[in-house]
């Protein structure tokens, strides 16, 4: 994210400028999906997805621009859409945030 800014507080970090911690809260255990999209030639395309287990309470994910072991998001503006699905297959309303990767 731009300049090592924390998406939650907007304060620069000193320990690792190439990593941002994304935090969110869940009211119960759920499978969480991060979908990264960007605009390309007027269309919205999926740049990558991350899926992992989340727990009740505050969850924190360290993000360094990678959406897989082999794929890293390149410079540009992205939208992150977060959804959570519980064991009853109830999906949360999507939450989104926009960010820019600069290199």
C-alpha cells in the first residue's frame, strides 16, 4: 500500500514498509475471502483471491502484495472486497476498501 500506510489508521510504519496489516472483526468462525480487483480498459477484473479461516473477534492478516506463492500484485490502484461465510453457508455483506501499490 502507498508509502507503508496502515489501512486502518493511516500512520506510517517503521518496522516493515513493504507490509501492511489488514484487520477486521468477525462475530463467529468463518471462511474469509479477499478478492482483489482493478480497472483495466474500463472493465473490472479480478487480480487475485486469498481464502483463509477467520475466528471470532479481531483478525489480522499481514499483506505484502502477494495473492499466491507465485503472483504478486503490480503497481496500480486496487479494490479489496472482503466476504465471510460461516458454517451454515451464510455469506456476509461484502466490505471493500481501495488502495494503491507503488514501487
